[in-house]
C-alpha cells in the first residue's frame, strides 16, 4: 500500500491548485471530484443507476447528469441526496482504490472534498492535508468560477464541515490566500517531507501485506512472540479507529446471531431478534458499505501484486482473492441504506421500540409478538432468516477485512514490568492492537492508546469495584495490526 495523503478543504479553497502542484512533481493524484465527473458523464458508469433512481428529469440532453437540477433537488430533499450518494460513493471508492493501487510514485495524494464529513481519518490516510482560506475568499472564487450567487455558495458551504472542524483534523495545513509562487514553495516543502516519510513507511510494507500468506520454509524458526501452544491463552483486541471498532462489534453480534439461530426455543429466538436490532444500529453508518467496498478493492489490488511470488502460497492467495471478489459482488448488489427493509417493517420496529423498555416485550404489551413466539420453530426460523440474510454481505466483507488486519500484525514477546507497559509509537501507524497472554496469569489488560503512545496496565481478575494492579512482571505477546 502506498503512503497516502488525504487532501481536503472547503469549496473554493484551492484544492485543485494544490493537487496540480503535487502532480507537477511526479506525484500520483487521485481526485474524487474528477472520478465523480467521469462516472456521471455521458455513458458514465453511474448514469444508468441515476436514471433508474431519479428518472430522465435528472439526465441532461447529452446523456450526462444534470448537475444544476440535481443540486437543487439535493438542497430541498435530504433523501434524494442520500440516494445519490449511495450510488456514487461505492463507485468512487472502487475507482480511487484502483488508481491508488496502480500508482508508481512514492506516495499518493487522494483529493477527497468530503473527507471530514464522511468520517475518514488515519485508518485510511497516513496524513491529512487541509487546504484553507478565508470564507470570503471561498465565496469570491466559487462565484467567479461557477457563476453562482453568494447565497447559493453559502448554502453549499453550510452543507460542508465547518472550517474549525476541518482545521482540527489537519496534520498539515496549507493556507491558500497567496500567489501561485508562494503556494508552490509550500507544496515543495510538504513534498520533501512526504518523500522522506514514505521511504520510512515503505520499509516493512511487503511483510505487513502478505501476513499469513507467506510460505513456510522447513527450517523457519518459531517467532519470538509466539506463546507456548500447549498453554491456554486469551486474546484481547483493542481498536485504534472507529472503523475497526465497528467491524469488531459487528463480528461479535453476527457470531451471537449464528449461535442462537441454531437453537429452537422461543426465548433463544427472542435473543436472536434483539441482536438483529443491535446489528441494525451498528451497521447503519452511512459509509459502511462504501468503506468495505473500497477496502476490499484496495486489498485485492495490493494482493494481486504478489502473484507468482515464490515466497507466497499461491493457493492461499487465490482463495483470499476469490473471497474478496465474492464479498465485493454481494456488497455491491445491496441497494439502498443498510437494513432499510427492516426499518420499513412496522411490526418489527414496534417490537424494537418496546424492547428498549425493561420488560417491554411482555405478552400484554405485544400480543402479536407473543403469538409469533408460539408459532412452530420452522416458521420462526424462516422469518428470522428472511430478516437476517440480506445483512450477511456486511458480515462477510467485514470478516475478510478483519482477517487481513489480524494477519498483518507481527507478534513480539514483551514484558510489563510490575504490571505496567508503555511504548511510544513514534509515527507507527496501526489500526488495532492484539494482546495474547496466558489464561493462568489471571489478570486483565487495561489498554489506552492514541497515535502517539500505547499504555497497558494489568489488573487482577475478579469482580471487585476497584481491581488491584498486578505487582509482578507479566510476559505477553503484542501485535500492532495494520492493513
């Protein structure tokens, strides 16, 4: 995976000017806006879906998206805006991943105007570069460029993240109120820094991406970080960003669904339904589907580079690529907002609302649900499967991402002196921390981490309100996992 810089900024801030300055230095630039224009041009990949969703009124005479009409509709109808985004965002994500994987430059600039609005962050980018200017300058530039009124420009600005929010997310800031010569000098300074950082980041790139796919030579020694396989161990996983946190939660919920779905008692099916409601809440992030599609496509492009590599098990690689292809196809076939068919089921939503109240699903509160629970096992299972099956593409796509993430970690044996361990990350990018320790130690790791440091404190297991800190040294296995 190349070193990625996410470039963003408000409308009229000058993102394109800055991106062009990087491109003149031989840096690959992947621009979401340019991709979106290609998708919605005459014959573009998104035109058919847009026509089916909105009718011919949103298609111009030349066969392209009528941007002016769509802009007016999006301002007055939030549902229409979401529907358009559900069509475009997955396609933009796939195209971005393809262009990024094909890039030959040491690092890649991804221009994402809505980077902050869609919640992207360091789980995707090594650094975030914000192009900024005064709001009055934004208005003047957009009016001169697009011929819009000041009111129209400010309405667009109001739909974007605030200036303060963007600035708070910036690793690097380029203030674009100056002339082109000044902008070029600022870009040159950033370019040299990114070149140095990409060289440092690239040293271990191949190892982290092949993960468990590497062939095992007969004389290979056991990893220093591996624990005695005969001893019972317990693994703790700590996510370092929101996307991984969501995937881990979904993994737990889908596992619970599978367990109780195999049972036959009405109370066990009640738990299945409650878990389905939890999945609906967790998976309802607007960008969940597009995030998974983009990540799967990126992994497919990266892993394809290892074909015919004698150090890689070809059968295992082919299976992973086939799994990615199948998961992507299933995800792409999902239409609309995740779980919308459940939200439109008034009977299910009435149960969901009542189960939020302690004891709210009693027979006198929900007599129709009480009747459903007394139906035969086959009928209940048929209903449950009909409600759950459409969500399995999310489960399968997430499972592949988590598998590759776990295999991307390199375990190391470390020691927590007197129950405490700290490590400065020094620019190391990780998306998850895995801790493996002996179950016989009867202690629990309390983990806190950010992009600067990892801190672990081991406490004794038990139900005391204030657990006692372990005073002895704790030997455990630590992995920093990254895609």
